[in-house]
C-alpha cells in the first residue's frame, strides 16, 4: 500500500467524468468549496485535479522516479537496443515497433489535440499474436498490464502501484481480485467489493459524498457506514414515466446516507413533482457558470453553421439592416451560402479557426441558433457563456438547456421572433430582462448557493 492520498471532507463521486460531472465539479470549485473528485470508471487520463478510484490505492504517480510527470510521447516507449519505432504517420492510426522488419508491438494513441501521446502498447509473440498490453497513464508510467492467451482472450490484468509493485491482480476468467495491501493479502469476488474496501481505507465513511448517478455511486453510498443522511444525489438525467427505484428508496427515507436530491434539469424537476416527489427532499439546483463577458447591448449577431440551410436567414438580414450578422463555419462554405455576403450587414467566415471564433464570441451580443443539421464548436453553450442573447427555432434548436423557452419559436412564427428581437434592440431593460430569463432557465446559480447547500446538508 502506497502512502494514502489525502482527501477533502467533501467527496464528489462520479461513474465517469462526463460533461455533466465536469460542470458539477467546476461549480464546486468556482464556489470555493474544497472537494475531492473521484471517478469509478477506469480512466488513465483524467484531469490532474480528478482521481480514479484506483488512484486511492495505487498512490501518487506524479512524484515517482519511473514516471515522466506527463503523458509519454511515442518515441519515449522503452524498447530493446536496435528495435525501431515508427509513429505511423500517413499509414495507420497506430505506431509500430519493429525489429528486422518483424512487427513486435503496436502503440495506440490518446485521442487528444496533442498528437502521438501513448495510451497503450500491444506486444506480440513470434506468431504475431498479442500476448500482453501495457496501459500508460497521464504521468507516462505503465499503470496496468493485461495478459492474453494464444487466442487473444484476456486472462488477467495487473495494476501497478506508483512505486512499480504489483498492487491489484484481476482474474479475467473468474472475476476474482487479489489486493496486496502492505503485509495483507485481500481477496474480493467483485470490483464493487474491492472499491468499498478502498473507500473504507480512504476514510469515506466519515466524509460527505455528493454523487450524480443512481448506479454504482448510489450503491457505494448506501453500503458505507451511516453519516446522518448527509450525502446528496445531484440528478442530471431525464425522467421517464415513473420515479427510478433507487430514487424512490431515497424519497421513502430508506437510504442509509442520502437525504437530499438536487435536480439539475428543469424538465426532470417538474416531472418529479408531477409524480408526487416530496418537495422537501427534491430541490431544483443548477450550476455555477464561468461567464466570459457581459453583454454590451451592441447590434452584432453570430451564427455558426456547417450547413447552407439557415432558417429565415435572409429575411433576418433584410429585416434588421442595423444589425450586423457574422456567419462562421469551420469548413468551406457553399456558393449559395457565400452569396449572403452580398449584403452590407453580413460578414462571412469560411474555415474559421479557434482564434477567429473566440473573437466573434467576444464581439457579438446576439446568437441565432437557426442553422439546420448538427451544432458546431458547442456554439450555443459558448454563446451562453459569452452572455449573448440566444434565439432559436423549434426546428433548429441544438442545446435547449441554454436557450430560454420563450426564445424558441416555431419557424412558421418567424414574425414573433422578429418582434422580440426588435423589442430588445430598442430597449436595454428588455434585453437585461431576457438575459436574466435565459440564465434562470439554464439554472445558473450564484456561488454562495453552493456553500449554503453544502452547509445545510451537514
């Protein structure tokens, strides 16, 4: 057992570090709430401020001599003398390790803006079959190894501590696990049993746990010792026709540690109340957002698109000659779309890069989510963070969570959109009122509210 990782008294426990998990984590951090984020999913490339459940046991890789402290580049994979490494540029999406024209291994890369960072390496026998796979982590260290039989079937997986010792061994055939905990050898039938042991060793029983899933995180909270029901479920999913069974356990007061449910979606909150959920247990509670700027009340509008089909675009441009429309795409534009540049109040940006897009988000105070097909560059979310007033059609809206319901119109009611846009252009108070409505519908919270909710749950 490595030296224990020191954890805050408040734990954020996630199945995976999804976008919703990150938003919740960011909300805690921006509110000044000290917390430790722990992820159950096996992920060797979590952000530095997030740890895997295995990190609780394997220790601090970043401080050990056999790690680089950063992801390993393809030519940093250790190989015997005279062996060669080819990055696979222009040939494959993996690197190749060879000796005298014989392939000895393959390097698989992390999906990252920085190219050729090593995620795993397969090693072959003389017959060309994979016999084991080394998993690399964000510190450039081999953190786990899978062993295969001659037919490519997984036989076992070993996790290594930050000091390089075998710490956990999984029998892939039976599912049994062996944990080397100092002088103790512990056996577990399931990964869940092992995780509970890790959490108990890390002192989770005395800590407050906030989680966002009724799957493993709820089960873990329920199996740990009682802490006066101070744990909290943050519900970030939709609702079906009935309340989920595990949520009903909480609502009935039968959960071992969980006493509150914070719902982070408008539709889910309203549906839970319709289904009879206790409003004293179920609360509507959103996120703290890192707004990039304040709306400047200027007649500058942005449209981001990967399609020439932009609903009522030309009519908008003709209706509001005093509004300048910036139409951006990350690819080339069709001649039909480029023809919009004939209007004096339109600027076209085909093949716009990240720097130009950020410039446009900083410049504009309106965003029209009116392009058909898919959204690009998370444009609606970025427009929201840049305090742009967002308008959309039912037929084109991409990310409804950040657009006020009152600002989404059927395409057939284009005149109603025009009326509302004209109103805010002529009256600053109406602009501020509608921006406030937009933030409220997106469930934006003040930083102090997070501190209050944590304090009220202790």
